C-alpha cells in the first residue's frame, strides 16, 4: 500500500502568474517530478477562481458510499488552471477500504486525445488516510492551513 501526503509548492513564472499549490507526494516522492516536462500545477492550487479549484479537487475525494472508477484532473495549466489547456489526469478507483490511482494520461479538450503514461502508477492508498489527506488540501484551498 502506498502513502499519500501533500506539500506546498510554488510555480514562479517571470512572465506569468505565480501560483501556490499543494503537490501530491507518494511514498516521499513528489508526483510532480514525474511530469516535469509540463508547466502544470496540481488541481489543489490557489488560483483566483477558488470555487472552481475546490470543485476540481473534490473529484479526488469520493463520498462515503461512492464506489467505481472515474477520470479526473490531477495537474492543470500553470497559468490559468484550465484543464482545457491540457491536463494530466488519472483514473480513480474506489473500493470499500482502498482508493487507487492508475492510467495516468495527458489529455486535452482540443483534440480529445488521451496519451497514457505507461511508467507511472498504479498507486493504492488506504481509503481513510487518503480521504484525510485530500480533505486537508481542500481546507487549505479555502484559506486554512
């Protein structure tokens, strides 16, 4: 079983928007390192459209009776946070005691193409610990610490 944590990171751009975000850390390795060729930040980012950020992060947090698999944003455009600029997405599979991330991919709304990363994941987390971690990120988005 993998261990998920979050760490505060900052994207600085000399000509663009600097944004603070929480990066996903799996087993002490920042996940962002695996996608360094993209100028993206995690979906738990403090962009001016706070409600949209909270909504995007909430897709990673299943309700207590949610089971199944769905694809959601993981890393979004570092300038505006819009997944339509291209995003790294992940399939989230929820079972009673675990949550897994698999089938990481880069996709864009412009062409509908999904290019999977064969060398990333899958990762499996304890559901209760995972939920506490993502909830902490959503609290941080709302202005908490």
